[in-house]
C-alpha cells in the first residue's frame, strides 16, 4: 500500500503566455508508515507535488494513485482525500470555525464518521498536546504554534493513512519547532505516514526514511539520509546546504570510517569515541 506516482507532470496557466511547467516526469513510491521529506529551493515544485498527493491538484500528465485508488477516477477522489490529509504551511489558510471544537468536528461530520464528535475532538487534541480547555476557544486567537497543532488535529480527526505537511516548522521559534517535531514523531510512531515539505535539510536528514530533492520541477535525487548527504556533498543542489555534522559524517565515511548517521553532534561524537575505543592498538 503506497502513494504511487508515475511520470507525473503539471503545468500552470496551460495554453497562455503565462504557462509555467511546475512538475515534469515525477516518478515516486511512498509506502504507508514511512517518513518522506521533499526538499528543494523555492520554486522547485515542492508544494505543487504535495498538493497532488491528496488530489487538491490533478496531474496534466502521468498517473497518481493512493493504495490502488486513482486520482483519474472521480469515484475514488473522495476516499483519496480522506486517506491523505494535507496541512498547509500557514494554518490560518485552513482554519475557519468559531471554536476549536467546531474546527475539529467538521471533518468527521463531513465524512459521516459514527464516533462521538466530542470524544473524537478531545482525543485528537490530546494527541497534539492540547487539553480540553481549548475546545471552546477561537482558533484565531491562539499562538502560531497552537494554530498549527489545531490544524494538524483537524486533519488527524478523520484518521488519514498519510499526513502531508507543507513547511510545518516555518515561522515557529525553537521551542515551538521542538514541540511540533515531537508531535510528528508521535503521529508517525502510531503508524501514519509523514510526507513533509521542508527547506530545512537538517530536519529532513534527522527524521526521514527517504529524502526527495527537487530542482526546477524534476526529481534530481531520491535516497536515504546517508545517500542524500553523500549526494549533496558531491553534487550540490540549489538551496540545500548540508549541516556541519552531516559534512563531518561524509568526510569520515569517505575515509572509510563506518558510523551510524546522525545530525546530532553528541550522537556522532559518541559514535566516533566508541569506534576509537574499539580500534586495534
């Protein structure tokens, strides 16, 4: 079961003087339960690709299916949009209700879910680290980090198999970013696939199973964090800068030192020390 994309292309303003090719020849497979990050420079097509995954946008060329359901089939679109939840970069773009409770109830009610809406709303609030006192508050009076959590909770309320997030940490301070990433780790641990659009390569390297690098609407690389670090060190991609710790890992790897990958300096330092202690004298 996966999101399967084959030779996908998308053109904005097709047939006009403003025509722009946003995506071309995209072929990917994103398994259920995985963590995939999509990285690249501004304008590389990251957000456009993300919006195809829940059929907000439809491909002009190629195919996209979710667990065998095709976006080219009108009868499959509703189920695809339930299975793939999308959280926009700016949560105020998708928050609209007068209270958090109404915000969280909208999706399940729209999908005809049979569970108690109050119980479900409280459950997803707890899942994103907020308590029931938020239920009657206006989502527009919350902090940026709280708005983002409510936006994520509103998507989780319909129990998607895949959660697509467009720049989820943008605009958050260090504390808010840490809380949000901790939340996403928890959601992923519970079995939901995470597909994260981000300009922050360090986050992508630390959290992902696979990283997809886009440039001018094309996939220029797809690989594990280790493979991605080695690739970018030898074939720079505009807008992507390896963190210093990843650069050190690459340098040591190229010298033949086999170390587990990490962007955490303490973890890498401990690995180096263990390797040094185990080396023959």
